[in-house]
């Protein structure tokens, strides 16, 4: 039989991609000083959410990577 790849691995990869993109944008905002015109822009939400998504994506991708016994 063929080996199955868990859906959680692909979700982890997707979270990594989105986390890198959002974190990159947040760091760009932070370094250039050009921020979106939102009420709580001083909290730097893209930096926090990008980092959270990146860490969560790394967890899922490593935990459910293909070839690893569950």
C-alpha cells in the first residue's frame, strides 16, 4: 500500500508560508515606520501573528512530517 501523508503536514506548511509572509510584512512596517492606518497599529499585530503562525506551522510540519512514525 502507498504511504499516506497526514493533512496536518500540509496545514503546517501552509501556516509556515503565511507566517513568513505576514512576519516579513510586519518587520518591514516596523523598520520603515510606514504603518497601516488602523487604531491599534502601535501593537504591531503582523509581527505577533506572523511569529505565532510560523511557530505553529513549524510544530505541525515537524510533528506530522512524512516518514515519521506517529
